[in-house]
C-alpha cells in the first residue's frame, strides 16, 4: 500500500513538473551554449532539450558572429522535438520578437531607435534595428539628395520610425527626420544669438536666380538679389560666388519659420539720400540704358539710381515707335530730370527734352507767310501731309489746295512722293501742328474781283451766254449766273432770250460768298430797289400821280 502510493505520487509530481516547466512552442526561452561544432552552436534550453543554431544568427548585419560556449542566449522555440529528437530553435527569430516589442514601444512613444544601414534595395536601403529589418526610402536618407551612401553603410546611428505593421512585418524609418530635428535645434540656437540689424560673416553656399543662400554658422539666410546692391543686379552671380566669405547685415528674422533675410547694400551709403540735391529738376545728365520695355527705357544715372524715360518722352517726332528702335541697352545717352519721387524712389527722365523742339525751330525759321518746299508723305481724305525740316510734317487742308476747284477735285492732281511748294499759314507749337496752303501761292481772283463790292451794290455786267434757266454774266473777269426768276420784276419780262451776248446789264449784288466763291446778282432786285427809292423820293410831292409817272420822273432824273 505504501509503495504503490509513493509511485503514484512520484508520477503525479513528474507530470506536474513537466506541465509547469516545459515551454510552449512559439515562445522565447533562455538557453546556454554548451558546444560549437560544424558552424553551429548547440544550445541547452533545459528540460533535457537541446537545439542547434547557425553561428551566422549570432552576428549583426555586416559583422562577425559573436558567440562562445557558456553564453546565455535567448532563442525562439519553434518545435519541442524534431525527427532527430532535438528542439527546433532560432536565435534570429528570438531577436526579431524582442526587437518588435521594443520598436512598438518606441513607435508609440515617438522615440528614436538605433540601427545600421546594411543593404541597398529598389527605392532605398535596408536598416537593421537590432533584430528587425526596416526600409529606409532614398528621400529619407538626408535633408539633401545623397549621391554616395557608402560612408553611411554599417554605421550605427539613430532613426525615426515613420510607419510599422507587425502583422505584415513592415517598418519604414527616416534618418532625415533626425537630421532636420537636430538642424532645427541648431538653427534655433544660432538664431537666438542673432538680432535684426546685426552684421555677420557668412559663406555663400548656393546661388539661385533670385538670390544666394549664406551659411551663418549652422543656419542659412537668404540674400535676395534686390538686397545685393543699390544698383540693378541682373543675376546674383554678378555680385557673389559660391564658397566666398562675405559680410552681411541681418535685415529680418522670422522666429516661427526660422527664416533669415540678409542684405549687403545696407552696409553701403544709400545713393538716394542725395538724389534731389545732385539731380535737380531740369538738369541734364549722362546715363547708361540698363533695360528696355514696351513702355520706355531705364537709364542708370549712377550705381543705385535709375530713372525711367517713358516712351512719350523719348522723341519729338517718333510717336508710335518701340523704345528699342530709339535706344539700345548699354548705350550712353543724355537725359533731363523731369520729376523726382523720393518716397517711391522714382526718377522720371526725358530724352527728347535734351534736343530742341522741332516745331519751335520751324516756327523761328519759317514764320507765317514764308514759302516751303517738301515731299508729299501721305494723302488722306482731308488733305495732304508734306515732310518738312526737322523730321516733322505740315498739312495742306482740302480747302487750301486751290482757289478755283473744290478740294475733292483738286487733290486728285497730287501723288505721294510729289514735291510741292506751299505757304506757311499757321504754326501751333503746343499742339505740334503746322498748316500749309498751296493756293496761297497764287492771287485770289475772286477776292480781287469783288474787292470793295458789298451786298446791295449795283454793278454793270456783260452778258456772256444765254441759257434756258437764265443768263451768264461777267464782272471784273469773274463769271456769275442770273437765274430766270431774277431777270425782271415783271414775270412777262423774265425771258432770257430778250438778252443778247455782249449786252451790258445792271444788277444788284444779293450776296458775296467767299467760301463758295460766288457773287449773287439780280436784275429784279435792282428794279424793286429803284422803285422803292422812287416812291420814297417822289411820292409825297406828286400826290395823285400814277406809279408810271413817278418811275418816269425818277428815270428822267437818273438820266
């Protein structure tokens, strides 16, 4: 009874011991290296279980294996027993499981992790994080593109975990985030020592189209092209070169973005301080054309002082011409100061003002009434344009072409390129207009013929033609036409055929029209006027006399 009880108790205790102490498959256990043979380490994991692990699993990537008899190591128990009666264990999987636990905690705490780059793959590199392999994208290696990653291989350094998925076994890390953080700390420290207005030495690190980046000892500042010199700078390379040490002034510091604006010109005297004194209004100075636009040309008076010659101030005569056809870049020109705006740092210049106004010159040399000769430059519906001295034009209006022809008819006799003579009739310097007259070269026959003749006057004419509608007459060499209705007071006498060519007739002047160059005549008006005069003269003394008697008396006195 006693022996049986002892055996049962021993068996129960043995089973209980095996159930309690035998590790589960898939767990990490601690074992001891008891031997090294054939490139493998034999590890005793306890409970009379031994397993084999390749020595290469004892090495970190890129390093020699580290393992010796007696070392205690953690291994991953895959199976308690295989076909050879040995435990299947893995040193690498044990390290990976431990690493994942550690990395998940670091990822949750946003803490840095140490690792070493040991391989290159498509799009980046592989990193050993002490048992777990992570992917390092090429864009996350450094703050700037890395041409040669050789010096970084195998070097233990900190990384930031960007993303991880234990189920898929994916980890993405960044070295750039660590560098940017360190750089930000360094920038903050350097910026904290800088102040706006401070003068510092820096090294030009990079040049762009809009400026240069200057290293101030751990932090970069931007030297914008507009702050390099008071003069116009077309490209930053005109002023600085990469690697050059220069003295700059801190213009502005943005504490939030850590951006620093620098300047060189601020260390030099501002030429605008003396502009109004040195360049008085109306004075003429020599300058150099620096830039040409559609609206004018910029002229440098001195380094840092530029003025604009507006297109309207470039030439007296070339009104609708691009500035580039009048001046060229780098050309030296004389300009006049027209206006200065110190607040806006603007100078308005004039190019044409350095030359005499050609209309003034023409007015002095060709007073009204003088004759000119010129080429017809253009013919329009309202007159002729004639080229004159000083590259200006004068206009002959339609009404100033001929005394005897209508303007529309007279202009048909002229062609572009013809040389013509004309008389200066008006010069308007302010409006830049010159009026010419071709007809003024000849006497005005009409004016000569009607000189002293006024409306109501009685003139004697000679009949030159008989027509159905009236008669043509001539007075002082000028022809006029008396209509049928104006041939007599009495309707029965309004017959053109009662006149003969060569007859002398008296007619009353009804109009003198210089524009149409016509003299209005009427026999009827003369007879009515004479009748009225006779009545006024004889009617009161010869009361009761007939109208015929009165007219007879009047005619008798007249004869």
